């Protein structure tokens, strides 16, 4: 028989189909018996290949870890299963769902071909290492469904076992180094053993602890040249008077002072040599100590070990904080929506300070409290009271800590719907306004001063993200006011019509009042007409005032049909003046989650661009008709809606397709555009969690706005 593959404990034979239990047994044995990660990788490669054989599908077997912000990362994946999985948004969405869901195969998104199964989260508790099995094809077979959970759990357990063993080995090594340092520190306090003849010259006979520089400095010196003690007596005089001495400080001078490190002192011990005094008169030792005290005290050794360990922990913390700051800077400079930046920056803070839950609160322009993180969370009355309380308690200079067991802390946690032993509040001062970061921890010891110090430094990045968000809103508002200026002719026309009608009705009413036979019914009809035109003019002013109002930046459920109807009323004269026919196909019950004022600006801007395209501004073309059509419907992508605006203009040329959404790019002349309109629209839509797609259709060009669907 011909073998198709062979690995540690695994094989498949051509023409035969392995029983599922046989495969599981062989795979488990190979994974469990692996002693190195290299051997484990080989076993996983074979497991992926064999699993593909019994499931008749392409297989992806992945090791997954987590970044400091909690984003899943593919650390390794098997090549022999035939399926390569990318770290795209679908993969992240699938991982988040699988982490908290049932143990079953699930799709990352509606248009994906693969289904994935994640190992048990309990296995990854100590190491953060997960294993995932993906199948690309139809619904997995019963054999695959029965084998998969056990396979990924065994693989994850084997990886965790090796990682924990490696971590323990490193810990043992570090502990051994500390013990060795302590042993040397406690080792009799001797660095140099010396002898002196009757002439009093020193001879170094034993050098310990690599103190050769001290030995070279004292070698050949006379005992009478060495001064000891506070009185400065010579070593020889002291020995001749007392016969011995123990641990007395030597006054370091000349070469001896140079040989000692800053903060070090040299101590000497000596005694008369027993035996033949004619050969050797004196023997002794030199000991180098840091400071005035001897290093033979056990408590000093223990303190040293603690300092070494604390130093390593401090270095590790500084490394993690530096990585978090670097990642935060990358996020700040990225092109991601500001809401997404804020969420990821807050996640980084929570990870680094041992937090559990976090949110960012700010008062909107109307004075109401608003959650910036998480974006869709609604603030209640208790949140308003909590924010008022915090504004009077928290200063810009330092964080405020509240214990959840005390009244203030418990009340704040209930209002914010957060839990933990402590609640930390940090101020985020902006231009005349304040936002606040709230973070809880479940650690019984609470937040440390180092935690709060890092959080305070990191909030500088949060403040910059908030300022960028405000600047984007200001740019959008400026563009909106510019659009109102462009629509001034339309506004004047919309107001002139009811004013003309009112003028004629008043003239007719004057005529009726001067007639001999006053017709009250006719007069009442004229008055009703005047009131109707006044209401029409008032509606025009209300629409313009609403359109020009600055957005509070708060998303809500928006009914697309009403929104487009309002924009159509504002743009009506622009359409009429350009001779453009307007059509719409919008379901009455279609809702999206967005900022209504900003979305009105997007639709009005796209409609103005469509009118310009039809009118030949930016690109000349021959057209059979002038038509703008808006079609709104649920999008193929789950949970999204699409608003598609089609026009009968020339469409988008292929060479500009990639640049249309870039700031300051335009095909119009200077008097017709700045190149910021579509870029601002793209920013607004991405801030709402959507995106803009553009292209051409049979009769012209189109722009499609994808937004989260309201529920």
C-alpha cells in the first residue's frame, strides 16, 4: 500500500478511510507526546492534513494570540490543510463571537466560505493561546463535527503546556541568578587574601569576585602606608600594638581610590601568622563593601533579591507601557474613524493598568451627557447626575479614586452600569469642555500609583484623539455653511414664491374690504391662503436653520424616507434650475443608526455633486436625460443598509476612481469646488461605522452609502 503522509504517530493509507476515533487517538498521542514546539508543529501539520482527508474540505489549523489591545492575531497556521485564513475584519468578528458563544462551527460573515471552531476559552486562561479549526466548503460531515472540538482542545492544551513550562524555566533561571548573587554577597565578605613579610610589603595570594584592580593597587604596598580607622593610624602600627584587627575601614588614596567604584569602601582584617615568624609575619583579607556597613547581614541579601525582582518587574512594566504608547501613537496617526480610535485607545489603557471596564463621557452641545466610548450606549438620568458630581470633584492634575464599597463609589458604579473594587476617574480637558475617562478594576488591591501615572500620561493621546474629532466636526460644519451659501439662490426662490402669493392675496383682500358688498367667505379664503403661505415660508426657514445647525455628534435611529424628503425640499430649486428630474425608491420603514444632521449633509452634498456632473461641471458629456435617482434598501451585508444615488452624468473615469475620496482632489474648476466635499462625506460615514462605494452603471455614475441598519 502507498502511504500519503506520515508524521509522529499519524498516517493515512491510499484507498482507506481512517475511522474518526482512530484519527483522534493518533492525533492526540502525537500532540501530547511532543516535547518541543518544533515537534508539536509537525504534529499539527499532519493533523490538518489528515482532518482534511476525513472531512473532504480544505482545512485551516491556527494558533491565535491576543495583542495588548485584545485584537486576535494569527501566530501560526498549518500549511498542509490547504486553507489560509487572513486577519481581516471578518476573522476578528468571528473570533469575538466564538469566544463567547457555543462550541459549534460558525461563519465570520455572510460572504465567507469557511466556518471556524475555537478551542475552549478555559484552556487559554493562563497563556492566552487559542487554537482554531477552519473548514472551507459545505457543511462539515458528522465525523468532522464530532472530532473537531476534541482536536482543537487537545492542541490548545499541548501548546499551553509548553508555554507554561517555558515560562517556569525562565522563572527558575531568574531565581537562580538572584540566589547566586545573594550567595556571592554573603560569601565571608572576602575579596582578596594577602600576606606580608617582615619587611611589611603586601603580597596578594588569593583574588575573589573579580577584584583584580584592587589587588593591583595594593600589591607591593607597605603595611605602614595603609591608613585605617578615623584616626588615620597606619595598619602596621595597629597590628604591632594589638596583634590583630577585624573589619576596619582603609582610607583609600591614590591608585587605591581609583580602583574602587563610586560608593565602595575597602575593609581590612589581619592577624599575626602562627609558625615561623621569620618567613611570614602577617596574613589578612581585604573586603570591598558598598557603603559603610558590611554586606554580611542576611537582611541586606533579602533586600537585594527584592530589589532585583522589583527592578525586573519595573523593566517589564516600562517595556509594556512603551509598547502601548507606541501602539497608541500608531492608532492616533492612522486613518481609522475617530470613534474607532477612541475605543482602541481606551482598550490599551484598560489592558495596561489592570482595568476591567471603561467608558468615556462628555456633555454634548445641548448639555446632555453622551457616551463617546462605547459609542452606542445611551446615557440615562443617573448618568447626568453622576457627571455633574464628577465635574465638581475631579481636577485636571490628578485622577480621583472611588472605592465601590463606599457611598460615592457605589452610586457612580450603579449610574454607569460598571462593576469592580475601585473606580478611577481621569479628566480629559478640551477646548472649554471636559470629557472624563472612567475605569474599574476587580483587583482587591485596586489601582497602584504606577497604574494611575501611566493612565495620566496615556490620556494625552486620548485628548489628541478627541481634539481631532472636534476638528473634523468643525471642518464638516464649515463645509455645511459653504453649501448653504451655494444654495442661497434656492432659498431666496423658495421664500419669494410664498411672499408673492401673500402680496397678491393681501391686495385682493383690500379690494374685497373696499367693495360695497363685503364677501366674508371670499375674505376668509384669502386669509387661509395667506396663512398657508406663511406656514410654507416658515417651513423653508426651519429646514435651512436645521440644516445649518451644528451637530452634537450623537447617533440615533434615522428614518431614511423622512431624511431624503427633507433634503429634497432644500435642494428642490437647485434641481429645477438645472432641469434635473428626481426619483426615489425608499421603504418607509428603513432605519439606519447615524447622526441625522450629518447624514443630511452627506445626502445634500452627493445630490449637489450629481447635479454638477449632469450639468457638465468637471467633465463634459452628451446626455439623453437629466435624472437623479435614490434607491435605499437593506444591503447584502448583514446588519447594513445602502443608500445608492445614481445620476445620468458621465460617471467616474477609471484613472480617478482611487482618488475621488481623497481631500482636495477635484475635477471641477476653482469656482465650483475645493475637493473637500466627498472627503468630508467619507469621514462622516466612516464615523458612523459605514463606508462609501462608488462606480458606474449603464446610464452614468453612482455613489452608495453603507450604514449600520437601525433596529
